[in-house]
C-alpha cells in the first residue's frame, strides 16, 4: 500500500486488476498448439517426435483436422492453447508468421505477467537467411533442434501452469469480490452503451 505523510494508507486495489485479468484470460483447453509445416515438408518429423515425447499432454495438431474451415479452427485453437510450438520451414512466406503474431496478441497479458516464453520456434541452422532471428526472438524462444524444443516445453509449460493455477486459486479465495467486481464491470458497460445510444439519438435528431 502507498502511505501518505499523514499516515493515511490508500487501499490496495491490485487484487481487482488480477481478478479482471483472470476473467479475461482465454479458457485454455489445450497445452500445445502444434503449428508450422506438416512433417512431409520438414527436414525431420518434428510433429511426431513432440507428440511422442508428451503423450499425456493435450496437443492440437492442425494437420489432423480435415475440415474446410481449418484456418478459423486454427485461430480458435490458438486462443485455447497455453503454448505454441512450430518449425521454421525453408520455404518463403510460411504461415507461422501470422500465427506467432496472433498467439502473442491473444496471450500477451499472460506472457507479460508470468514472464514466460509460451512460443517456441524450432529454427534449424540450415534455414537461411537467419537475420530475422533477433526480431522474431522478441516474441518467443528460438531453438535449433527438436530436442531443445522438448526441454524448453517442459520448463515453459511448468511456469505457465503455475501462473494459471495461482490465478485460479486467487479467484477462488476472492470469489465474492470477483462476482461483485464483474457485476460492477457489466453495469458499467451497460451504462456506457446507454450513454452512447443516448448521444447518438440526440445527435441524429439535431442533424435533422
């Protein structure tokens, strides 16, 4: 708490911020979104290796989905996954570029708060040019092999799970405050919408 010179202590509202943060977190049904090119277009079967290394994890592999809406499905699964693992291919304009940006944007609150690297990119030394590694490295962890990716997955996922569990525990201990906070936010949003409609109505009337 911040203390004034006269001894008055301002109330600490950080718990409200954490409750709002928890409420805004995507509901993550999968541990890993396995992006990147299919194994048949990769120098080694990294998808099979990763899935074999983590048989107990919930891994979404887009290659196993055969619907026509696979792009929309990928976006949904990115939102619902705790981590993203991809191989950087040796062909131009790979789809992992937009996927990495979308994953980071969706999970930015968690990335900043938990100080973890939920994005792991396998970038073989044979893939050139590699001058963009420094830029891409701001979004996630770059490793040269699938073996190092497996080790990074273990470390990062443990930190991510610990962070998410702390939020759930905090929410459970403060359920009443959480419910009152969310009710306040809903009422505030309704008031904002009512004000917007009111201003729009009178603005249209004046223009007539």
